[in-house]
C-alpha cells in the first residue's frame, strides 16, 4: 500500500475535490473524526469547511495547514469499507492526528479503489503537529497495515515494475531511445486523451514531443510519427526516433484508435464536471499563473500552457492524474478556452467567475449561504503550496509512489550487478 501526503493551504479546495466524488456517486464518506454528524446524514462542502474553521483560525504561523492524504492498496487487494475505515483510523492515530478533525473519503471512480483523508496539522491551540519525519513514519505504518490485512507489499510491487515507472527523459543521462520507450509504450494503457494536442501535452511532462510525418512512398500516402526528446525549456535535444522503434502502441494507427475510444469514455465520464469546478475554483482563488498551477497541482492536476513565439496562449490542457484523463480547456467549458487565460495572464483581464447557486450538487444545499459570503474567506487565503511534485503524481498512475521508489532503491543499492565492460 502506498501513502501520499499532500500539504497545502486550501482547505475548501481539498474538501470540494472529494465531496464532488461523493455527489457524483463515485465516492462515499467512510469516517468522521472530531466532526459532528448532521441530523439527516447529508454533508456539504460548506458544512465540512466550517468544522475546520476553529483550528485554522487558531493558526499562529503555519503556512501549509491542510493535509490531504491518500492510502492506495494494490489494485488486486480486496479491501472492504470496514477495513479501509480501520486502516484510516490506525494510520491517523500513529501519525499523531487522533485528536484532529478529519474526513475519510472512499474513491471508486477508477479501478484502484482507495481512500483520501482531509485534515489539518494545526491543533485547536494554534500549534502545529510536528511533521519532520512524516514520510518514514508513514511508510512504516503502511508496512504494518500490509502485514495485518495480508495485502501486497509496495516495495515488492515496485521491484516487479521498475522498468515501467514513468520518469521524465533526461537527455544528459544518455540512452534517450530507451528513456522514451519506457514512457510512450505505456501511456495509452493508463491515460485517456482524445487528440494529438492533448497527447503532446501529456508527453511534455516527460520531456518528449511527438510529430506527425506525412508524405508519399511509391505513390502511396504515408502517415507516420516521430518522437523527439526535449530539455527542461522545451527545446529539442535529440535526433528523431520513428514510432515503429517503440512498438505498435506508439504508432499513429493505434493512437487514432485510442483517441476515439477516449472520446467515448470521456463523454459519459463524471470527471469532467468535477475537474471543471476545480479549475473554476482555482481561477476564483488565485491571482496569477504560478499560483493557479500550484493550486491545481495540490489536487493532482497538471496544467500545460502552450504559447506561440510572441507569448500568446493558444492552448490550455489539464491533466488529472487521479483519474488519468487529459482535457483541453475548451472541452471542459467554452469559458475555459485559451483566449480566456490569455486575457487574464497576458492582458491582466481576469474573468468574472459565474458560480452556480450550488457549485457542488443540487442535492446538498450549502446552508443557504449567499455566494459572496461562501467565497469571501477564500479570497483572503495565501497562495496554496504543495509538497506533491511531478514525480509523485505521475508514478501514482501505476499505484506507486516516488518516495516509496526511492526507499526501495536505497534498499537495493548493495544488490546492483557490476557493469559489464
């Protein structure tokens, strides 16, 4: 089992992300700790947020007050709701959060059922719970829970899938062909994307770009694909590699089929509305491009911005690693197009966010609170930060975690075979 610990400052955003899963019947609330239940057993984002307010208002100087934790068993592990609840309780107690308010959400929108826990590291007296050794302590708890519930060990899983871990290409390390192969052979198996542009946006996270090559050969039209490595600034730094070198999964024909299949899946997916609301909330609560990207990264979403040589934004793509889907802004909503972001970030013309009377669901009334009052406190928050980087988000696509991978690699250092001459 893998535990990921996200640290940020946007409590409302963390709750909204999870509660929308519940409202769309892709999740459930399993456990409330130090949070009163409601009379009718129904919850809203505003209600949950109010339960954390006494702790957040008591904060003395902690910047990253929010803890957004996920516990991810192996996809083959069968874990019941009762077991998830008990694991969450044990995990939070051993991490020092048993006296803190927290909510345990179960996510069922992907084949890897897992739980998210939203809490705060600020105690009621305003002091912060120490977190200097969070990651080694978290890993030790996961190993114990694996043994107790007879689950697959995460380190064993990593050893079996070492060659499949997604890593950005580093042209300075050499063997660029193998580095590209380790990415392009597997991405279509784990992510849904419906256009070549969205595919390239996903590839850019790994310092790779794909280009279509069209022409004629012996009087017959030829439509192929080449892959090129990029540096950290997006400049090409390698010779082109034909897609055929990486197998049929990396070729045009297979990708075109994948585009069509992804379009059908994404049409019926509830992910779109959740992501749309998450992006709109980030627009409302941030003032610039950097903070906007940080807030979405905190929710496991990468933002890829495409600009022309004059600096004008012509493409916006959002990559949700939680549900492994890639969306262009205009796919989410016509108001989230590249032109809107260009006017905001290049022309300092921020759009007015049109918030529905109930941004979560019509089934849950948000305490009849006027919209301006509901969002007033959000505009006063500092820009959110996060300890979740690109590596942990991407490696989780295969049920792995970058911290766990590093731990496993340290354990294997003495077993590395000698290099052949």
